[in-house]
């Protein structure tokens, strides 16, 4: 049995013959998403800096019976992104779905960050999303169709200490996407743009991101496997949702920021330092991927699998929210009718006793 035979029934065949381009596709969420799209019938273009990771991701897809095209490009280079989009359309066909996923980060307090580090995180994480969106729109507008998925984060709404550059870039993407979404509505465009807000995920980024803290970096629990993120991205690509929050931590971050931001400031000041570090000392001499890819094949998952969940009940609720809301309304109505009936019977009985 091939891997293709085990694809999720949730998306089975949903993307037959669709052309999907994914940035940051050599590892982590991007790689899991590429494989999920391939299993659902799409032909996938993998865009990233690391050649070894790209080739391994391509092999995974081909073993699953899918088709993949690899393109080495740095998303901070607008010309390189434009050239990659051209190659995708030439070799695979018109792009139906573009997924902006590439990112880099630095774990450090602001006082220890250098200007070039801030600039680099912004160029990849923010401008990479902008350049990818521009390249996709340029081609989708000629056909007046297509979907752009921005892989976002709970940190796009609630920043945390030690990742100020990354949080700033994700906040900037929210502003960019909201502006663009209004423009597309004004144009009566059929192109859809959606964001997927991710929780903490077990990806290789914590082993290759630049880290100036004394101990090794880790995702803040609860942690989810990258396949949870991939399923959310496929859902967003096939449903006209504005946003798709993934996991209850994302909900809590967004709502907490709306109602008790000051409380969160103090809470994170207490817990975010230890929460983002393991008990193992960091190797100050290890390579990081801020300015260049790290050699080797990083794979899809990081080193926190024993602490990571393969499922998210909150994502299930989000994916089935119409059914959930409808059921809640019916249950509420039945409960109200039952209460009213019980009260009426009690009132009648009381009236009979008085007479």
C-alpha cells in the first residue's frame, strides 16, 4: 500500500489536479502541508532555500504517488519569488493555491538583538509573505480565481517576550492582509485570501533558529504536531473563511489580548522565559538558519514528539462550527422548552392546590 492510499478522508480528492505553491516547504509545517496536498490529489511546487530538504520533501511526495517541483529561492528576494512563480506556471500549470509559510526567528530579548537580525526576520517573515502574495495575485488576477493562504500565528495577535522581531513581522502581515482583503472586495474579485493562526508546533525551527538564550529553545506547551497545521491549511484552502484559528491556545491568546492585555503582559513576563527554554544548555557554536539554510535534511517534525498532540479538538470545532452552532441552538431551544413546560406544569399544580 502506498502512502497515497492512507490519505485523510477529510481532504481525499478535494484538490485533484490543483496546482499548489508552498514557501518554506523543505521542513516543518510547509513540508507537512506539501505532503498533505499531494495526498489529496494536488501537484505541488516546493519553494525554500535548502536544497537537501527540498529534495527529501520531493521524495516523500513521489513515494506517496504525487508530483512535486522543487525551487530553490529566498522569499526575501522579490525577483526570486517572481521567477519561482513563473517556473511553477510554466512547468506545472496555473497556480490555484499559494501558501505563504516561510519564516525565521531569533530567540533573544530586544536588548541583545542586532539591527541586521531585526531586518532579516522582517524581510523573510513579513516581506516574504508580501512578495509571495504579490506574485500569486499577478497570475490569479488574469483568471479571477485562486486562494492565497497566509500561515500566521497566535503571536500575530498576542506578542510574547524573546521573539519581538518575529511577533512584529506577524503583526505586520495582519495589517497587510486586512488591507488587501478590502481591496479584493472592492474589485469584486473572486480571489480569496485567508489566514491560519498556528499554536505551538513541533517543527525543526527550535533546533535551527538563532538562539541567544542560555538554554535550548522550545515551543510553549501545549504543543501540536505539524500535521495538525497542515490539515488546517488544507481546510482554509477549500473553505472561504477569513481566519482559521488552530488550537485552544490560539483562541485564548486572541481573546485574552482583546480583554485583558495588561494581565497577559505580566503573566508572560513571569512565564515566557522558562516556557521558551528547555533545561538543556544551548550550543553557542551551532549553525542557525537566519541568513543561510542549515546543511542536511531537517525533516517535518522537531524533537518534541513525546509532548506533542496529533489532534486538536478546537480545530475540529472550528472546521465544523456551523454544525456545532446549529446543534447548540437546537439543544438550547429544547432545554428552554423543557424548562418552560416544567414551570407551566408546576404553576398548574400549584393553582389546583389553592382551589
